[in-house]
């Protein structure tokens, strides 16, 4: 399992434009990092590079002693605005599929439904959910399938004040059990964190 | 195994889902099969001679129609990114998607194929062989069609591109299946045609996922 994340001299180019270069970050178990920067600075691209979906131009992403392929396949969650949820399927169908696909089971799915208060939404189609409810459904995967590294792309933006506070507790719990979080945010991250400004 | 089962269930339910899926494919099939005799003329003798061939071509077109969104919708909404973050190899993912497509639309079309052929004037004794050819041919259509669907990921008017890529790959199963049906109707040996059709389907199932996975990786990077 992932207990360490290191970015060394990382440079990423998208569409011919150098987004950032020589980025460095080290995270150990129980630590969180907030990525800040203006729109288009490359926060999402950095998260996708860590997840292995975008090739870096230079530099490395390391997961401690683990092989990067195995670490990514089993050890991380990526949650962003492209949440992969299908409008025509119900909350229950989508939560169950994504939880099983990322390695969850019945017990952890039940815990996720309870934590994100999805029980009244289970039979609704995803198209009927509000933006905040839809984000809660996407975030439920984090609990339904426990994985150590959370890559979150503006996780709080559609949530109301109450849910921001409660998701802050969820993140704090994850860190206290040895998890790692990298989150792209515009608002302050509600847990102790390092800050990495991109495109400064 | 539970992962593969979950993905297959999802694929079948997506293909069945709102917006018709198999019903649209069946409707398109019925429409094409009705249009062809209107174009060729309604004399029963002429129709009966080409009935199985027409049913078979209409089947290939109906299979093509339902392929367009196979990878596109998962690519657009980010699901493909998340599907990749799993220990299941992308080749298996692609194979399961095509298998789901075959179960949800290929099998209903195979059931409709003998009906369409008989309605056009084919002899009823041909029905079991038409069903068998359509079922095996549908598998070949799904797995070769998946290659086109994956290759056209991210392209504008991807559906049209899919058709252009895929139609040449549909030629061998159309020839083998049509040949077997013709031979059976004429009392000639029909097994070689069916065997070649099965061989083509087997090759598509074995090699198609490799090509689809490579195309998906290319589109994602």
C-alpha cells in the first residue's frame, strides 16, 4: 500500500504549453497537500500525472518502494469534476459498481452510504441529483473502497457549509489512519496541510 | 472476478438502458429489412432468393449502429480514466465491454434475424442456421466493431469514422455467413462457411481487445 508520495523535478506539457516545471513535493503517511494556483495553472493536470493518466515531460512520480503501476491500480482514488457517473443509472447502481471496481465490499459500501447520507438518494437516477448530492456520491467511493492516496480535484466546491465541515472530518479521519491526500483547492483545506502553489 | 462481473453487469445495463439500446437496434433492423424489398421489387421469387442475404446485411448495419457509443460515453464523462485505475488489464475491460454489447444487442438481433428472413420469403427450415450465424456473426461484429469505436475516440463525428473503419472488417463474416446460408438453402455443404465464421469470430475475440486497449491508451494519454 502507498505510504509515501514524492514528486521530483516534475514538468508537464499539455497541448504544446509548459504548464509547470521542476515541481517537488514529498508526502508521508498522514500528510495532506493543497495545490493552489489560478485557473488553468495545471492543478488538474498534476493530479492526473500523479494518477498516471498524463505523461510528464520530465521528472518522476514515486510511491516509495512500490512499483508505480501496482500502486496506481490498487492504491489511489481520483475524484474530480469528470466523475464518470452515468445520468441514467441510479445512485445505488453507480455506487455499487464503482465500489466493487475499486475493491470495496458490502460492509464498506454500507459505511459509505451512512457517512455521506446517501440512503434517501439510492433509488434516484443520477440526473435527478443536485450538484452537491452528486459530489457526495462521487466522494462515497473514498470510503466504500479504502485506498491510501486520495487525489481530489476541488472536492469541496459544490458542497454546502455543513457538508464541507463534515467532509473535513472524513479527511481528518483518513489522515489519522495513515492516509495521504493531495487536493486542488481554491478555498482553504480544512485539515493541516502543506501548500504547493502551481504556476507561481 | 467480482470486478469483472460488476463491469459486465454495468455494460449490459448501460446498453439496455434508457434511450432504447436493443429496441432501437431492432427497430433499425426491421426498418432496413423492410426498405430493401421496396427497393428491389416485391416479386416473391426474387425476394426469396435474396432474403437471407438481405437479412444478413441488415444485421451487420444494425450491429454497427449500436457500437458508436461503446467507448465514447465513458471517454467523455471520465469513467474510462477511473476504469483504468484498477488491477484489471485494459484488454479484459475492452473484451467485457464488447461482450456486454453482444449480450444486450447482438443476442436480441440474432433472435430477430430468422423472423426477418422468413418475412422476406426465406424457407422456414433455414431459421436455426440463420440464428446460429447471426449469434456467432454478432460476436464478430461486436469485437471488430469495438476496434473502430476505440480508434475513433476523441474524433469529431466519431460515429461516422467508426463506420468507415469497421465496415471493411465486417466483410469476411458477411461473406462466410451468407455463403453458409446459401449453401444450406441449395443443399450444398454449409459447414465450412459456418466454421470459417466461427474462426473469424474467435480471432476477433482474441485479437480485438489488444487493438482496442492500445487505441484507448492512445486516446487517454
